[in-house]
C-alpha cells in the first residue's frame, strides 16, 4: 500500500482530539460493561454507543494544544502517510472521500463529507460518550467517524488479525460505508433491536464491508481534486489479503469462539468471518455499490 509521496493531504477531514478529556469528567460507559463480551460483539465496528444504551453523555472532547495540532503539523504529504500511522489514516480518509465524492457526482448526486475524530481513551459525541473499548464507530448524529489508534494493536493482539496498513484502511473504509448508508437512508434499518445471522443489523454491517471493498477497487484510479491524480498509487494482492484477514478476525463467530468458547448465531450483530470476507471481496471484485445489496 503506497501513497503518492508528493500529494498534499487534506487534514481538515480529520480532527485530532488525542490526549483530550470530556468536560465535567462524565463517565463514558457505566456499570463495568466494557469488560463484557457483549460489548465487543455489540459495538465493534458499530454505528455509535447510543444504539446499545451504553452512553451517558454527549459533550465534545477537549484536546490539549499539543495533540490537537499534531496532525496538522506532521501530516502534510503522501510521504508522511507512508511513514506515520496517524498520517496514513488522514490519507485513507482523503482517498475514501475522494472516491465517494466522485461516485456520487457520477450518479448525479452530491456527497456530504464526514470527519474522522482521532481520540484517546474516551470521547464525547452526538451519540453519547464512549470509551475506546467500543472500538471504531460512526455516529450518525454528528456524521463523524471516531477512532482510537490503539484499536489497531488490539485488532492484531486480541482479535488475531495479521495487521498491516491495509487492515487499518479496511477499518476506516468500513466506517465510511456506514456514512454512505446514513446519507442513503439505509443505516436506520439496523435500529430495530433484532440480532441474529439474518438480522438487519448484520445486513447493515455486511453492506459496509462491501462498500469498503468498492472503494478499494477504485482507490488507485480515483484522482483527487487537489492534484488530479490518485492519492493511493499502489495496492497489492497482499494488501487485499490483509483486509480480508481483518474482516475475518472481527466476524461474530470468530469473536464468540475466542472469548466465550462457543458460537451463538442468534446473537450475531455483524456477521460471520466468512460473510464479512465474502462481502468485502464482492465489493472489491465488482467495484459496483449496486452489487452490495445485502438486504435482498
């Protein structure tokens, strides 16, 4: 996975709130629930803490002056993205939104961008306050993606993914898949409170995986408005395997087997390892968001 060294990054699409705190010290997730497997299954790669009743506040984080400016100072070009993890996230966000902007325009529509907020430990959102233990998530209330970079180490050490830069890109692209669903009005279909292998909650997650694959298909050919050429210049078969490996690692069956020793499909919220791989690969091989209809 390689970015154009000379390309300019748009840091306005990412807000660096690392090292911040929530005003008033509000609790993020109460009752010790963050230690439960139910939290991992319910929120990992989810769409915000409020849907699970896990939030207790919604104030914005306050970042320290040093951390808030770090991305702006350090992440200027594609060369920075090729050497720094936080800059890589900026570049992936730029690339994903470049693609969806172009795709919406091709279809005669207008894409509404979403920011990614990098945070540490806990964060306040329009969907409520959340701990980093919930993993990356998208909040439809403020149309922002929330990400603690420490999750990527958890993905490797706790969930058994092989890691790699594109595994991180897959996570980000999946969350922006939820943003696309929100813009299209399909995200609300996951809010009926049902779980299980055939639930709408699972179908929404699998569609977001598919949308991540669609972006990956076009990432190296979509020009940016800033340079007129693609920001992502190289994506290898090994990168795609890393993405598929990450998708499998966060399948409901893999997580249940790892943490509770048995698989209970009736409680699934995100889909099996095989399903998540299948739908990411469907998006990647077809490059067509119309082929991502997981609700059929």
